[in-house]
């Protein structure tokens, strides 16, 4: 495989797929063996990753195909349990290719740490005093991570907010830190802990919480694409998709499921690369509420030529340095398959997959309905569960779908019938 544009990948055996991915990503024999071994992490390493370990929990790792982002082809490792997700993302990415695929940008690798100060007699004057000593604060914080500073990162600014709360006004200091290719939680939390006593001294208040924010509004990634109307089935389909999008943009009940579909694309890559899925999910959903009303994370509109144009903008605090990304053997291979060279590049690919996933879901909803694709894959899962393989599996799946009887007991009945 020399390109991410690959037809019939799903028809290959698992071993054949691995070989194609290995050719694309330059995987070694040892790395291929790791991909094939669900227990490759090892119990000893697992016992050091979390507490009270009693076993392992494996999930499938699939490959999203057809992606091109900023002119570069990517194979996208995706870890999850839900059928149709990888297929939908791959299909949507193929639809985007004729117009150049996805075009992405980012705002850099800036994280925010918060220091909460209470019992401040003059909160607005205290805000001014903090800002007057910005250079002192920044120098003290950067002393805590000289390695980050030497690589060009470190604290770059101080922001101060005065907020009302149920226990009175609070002064909240934001430490603005460039964490480069790290997600940065440890770096910014260390800085917040170190500077808290100084901020309490400056304000005359009490320093309480010192913690990063997962609402990473200074670490945004954006992606856009154009889908030719002919690829969708005509301008009528474009219009149907826009009506479906308008529903999500206007109604939080619909937006919650709409955005869940976006996260169907985002979360599997975050997980595959050893990054923090909960941090990304909380940040994205909070960002969807930044106007005061929960709404769509994507936008869809029609171009002057009648084509479909889509875009996404989300916080994306992912890293390539530290955490599970560097110690989990399969996560390291996933990063190699992606071929990304920076955390910003990783974030842009993730956003592009989220946009593709949304396109796949909203197109299905606006046309054939979501159940058709789900049921096809569900039928395949059921046939596999009862023991069907190869041609027999395909025969059982086709009959269940044709007869609209996608049930475990019917799969078992067909398996027993055709196995004789």
C-alpha cells in the first residue's frame, strides 16, 4: 500500500491488512507481532499504568482509509467497539478526496492552568497587582521546567479573571503555557502548584485549586472539506444534509447525538495513540456550549456551485511526548502508522476524522437512515458470533438483511441449517 486510498481493504484477511499497513508505515516484524498480540502490553506494565490491576481488556484496532489532510495521505488507527464507525469515516474521507481532502490548521500547543484565589478583599485591584508582576510570575513558573523552556516552550502569558460564585467572588489566574509536543498536564500543574503561594501573597487571599483546564481554547484545531454534489447523489442530497445539520445547530437534544457522532471519530484515535479520551471529550463538549447553548461542533453549508462545505473547530490537547503514548507498545505503533511529527499535526488529523465521521452519519440520517448501515454490520457480528466464517458468513448476513431478521437466534438457525 502506497496511498491511503485503498479499495476492498475490508475484503482482505486480518493478516493481509496488517501487511498492507506495514508497507505503508514501514512497520518491523516485531511491531507486526505486537499488533497481532492483544496482551502485548504485559501484566507488569499494566500494573504500573493504573491501580488495583486484575487483568486486561482488549478492544479492536481498525484502520481508517482514504484520508488526505493538507495534501498528505494518512492511515488512521482507530480503537473502539462500535460497528460502522471505521467504515463510515473511511467512506466520507473518500468522498472528500476529489476536492483535495481535508484542509486543517491549528492555534498552537498552548495549555491553561488555573489557580483559584478566594477571600480576596479587593478582587479587581488584586487582578491589577497580579498583572503588574507578570514577569516575576512567568520567571518563577519557567524555573520549574527548564527542559521545556530549552526546547522553546514554557509559560508565555498570565491572564486574570474575577468571577462570581456561590461562596463569593474569586480571582482566577490563568497560566498560559506552550507545552509543545506534550499534552502538558504535568508541566502546567507543577507550575500552578509552585506559583500558588506567590499569588496568595500578592492578592492577600487564599490559594485553593491549582489545576489545568481541559477547556483548551488556546489549543484549537480546525479542519474543512468540500464534497462534490455529484459524489453525494446530487444537490437534493446536499439540501437534505443541510436540513439535518440545522436541526443539530438549533436543538441541544439533537446536538448531543450529532456531536456524539463526531466523537465516534475523534475518541478512537485519541485512544489508539495513548492520549486522554476524557480530557478531549470534556473539552469538546464544553466548547460546544461556549455560546451558552449546547450546539453542533461542525458547520455545513452549500457553496455557490451547489457542493457541500463542512468545517469543524475543537480544542485538542493531545501529545506525542509522555504518558501512555510513550510506554504503551500498541500506542507507539499507532503513532508510527499515522506518521505524524508533532502534536499539532496529530490534532489536525483527529479533527479531520471527526469531521468525516460527522459527514458519514449525517449523510446516512438524511438519506437511507442510520439503521441500514448499522444493521448490515450488526448482522455480520451476529453471524460471526454463532461461528460462521468465509462464504457461509456472507450467505447468512445476506439472508438476514434481505429478510430483515437481524437476530441472534435467526443467525444460529441459519448457521445450523447451512452447516449440515
